[in-house]
């Protein structure tokens, strides 16, 4: 036959276990351990209610054995509870608040359970009073917990960083003009071999940003190097080895850095590089003006060329006959054309055409206003024809053909 004295607590404990596992695995608790903590508190709370009801449902103990059993049971509970509270309070200062909340719930529940066993008159009114008191007390406890000022979180002091001494010997490297076009030379020299402790400084001579990023994560990364800017890598933080790197913006660009110990071949290993970013002293490439004249003619640059175009003296006069010299330039993909304003007035180099004396820029490049003596470099990374004109003097026109 079914033994309800065993079945009833079994059903209760199984239900508690189901609730605990559900809380733990359903994502309600942050972790499985948090869910088990919640179940432990719930089980202890229900156990306290049943324990008090079992001890006092027939009144206070009257016989010697009953009194001794009650005294021992309560003595164990109070002793263990006090010891646990003192031990836990060092790590969890809020433990006393949890104890108060549990007493707020368990005492009225125990009184109601005893009253129900003894069939006390007005049990319903008593239940309403206790439940209302518990709700008011719990709400007050929660409200005071919200408005009570919290102590500020301790501020962790940042670990002291030992500054890295700048390298004594610095090796210069270049991100070549036109390297953003796939197939063009990009890093120079490549491969690059340096001694351990040397610095390597890359200068971006292209007209778009690039990076110097190790293909093995965490070794070194320049972040964006703007046109004309430089980036210095101190190899004192790298073990002697061979490092492959690339441009994060243009992954087709790649290079090899070999860090060697003096008098010894490179060894396997890796480390963290120390990077120093140096801002550009003046923009030398890109869609912007800069002071000074570039050297004339065409200069070979690892497969690309630099062609100089002069904005001639008197170009602002329509009858001058010459405006840009040469006014038609043929070059290759990845090459640079630099315009120098040799006139005494303001000019621009703006891509587009002039139709019926109406300028129509196409947005591919624009120097902005160039003062006398300014220059404007631009790298052509795609084949095609690029007509241009002066926004201030629309009769000044020219064209670049890129093959």
C-alpha cells in the first residue's frame, strides 16, 4: 500500500529538485552553481517551516524526552546557523539580510502551520494578517534596499607600465605608392632582415591608409597608417624569428620581417612588438596640398612612376596657350602624378570635365585650393582616362591616361 508519510515529502523534494534544475539550465540563473544556491535556500526555507511545525504543532513539549530532543535539535540549528553566518559574512556581507528575509517568511508560515494543525478559530483572519504583514515587510525591505546608497566600487589602479627605450638603430621601410592596387609592389624592402633590438619604421607613401599587421595574432599591429604618416616597430619585444605581415585594409599586400640575433640565424619564437606611432610632418601624398616643389620629370619607384606636371606661369590668362605642362600624361596603374603650382595665383586640380563653360566634377580627385608653390600628388590605382580642370579657371584642362 502507498505510504503517504513517505510519499508526501518525496513529492515535495522531487518538485523542489525539478524547479532547481529548471532554474539552473533555463538561463534564469547566470550559472548552474547559482541555480543550486537558489535551490539550497528554497529547501532550507521549506525545511524550517516543516521542522517548526513538527516540533510545536501539539503545543510545547511537556515530557522530559521531548524537551531534550527539542533542545538538542534547536541547539544544533542555532549553533550551525550562527557559525555559518559568521563564516560567510566575510565574503558575503549581505548574508544577514538574507537571514532576515527568510525569518520574515518562515515565522508567519510556521505560526499558520501550527494554527492549522490545532484548528485555531479565526485561522483565515490570522492567515490574512500574517500574509499581509509579510508582503508589507518584504516590500519595505526591497524598497529600502533600492534607495540605500551603495558603497562605491573599489577602483583598481592600473599596473605600472615600464616605458620601452627607443631603438638605437632604426631601419627605414616604405609602403609604396600605388600599393593599394592588387599586383603592384607594396612593402619595400621585402623581405626585410633586421637584428634583434633594431627599430623598423614604415612610411606610407601611398594616398590611402594602410596597416602593418602580423599574420599571427598579437605579435604587432600598426593600426591605420595615414598617407604620409610613419609607424615604428621596436623589435626588442620580438623573439628572433620570421614574421609574415600584411595590410588589414588591403589583404593582398604582404611582406616578411626577419628578426635575427647578431651572429646567429633566426630562431623559432614569437613575442609582442612595441609600437610607436609618429604623425606625419607634412602630407606628401593623397588628396591634399603641401608646400614645396617636387623634383621634375618621372622617377622610377619599384615598377611605378612619379610624373610631375607644372601649372605654368600665366595659366590664369585664357590666352596664355599653356596651362598644365604636360597637359596630357600617360602612366601606369599604381603610378603617381604630382602637380606643382608654379603660377603666382590660386589654382585647383579637379577631376571632371567642362561642358559649355560649366564645370562638372566627378569626385575622383580634387586638390582643393593650391597656393603658389603648393603641390598635389595623387596615385592612380585603376586604369582609365582621368580628365581634369581648374575650378577657379575652367579653361585650364588636362588629362591623365592610366594603362
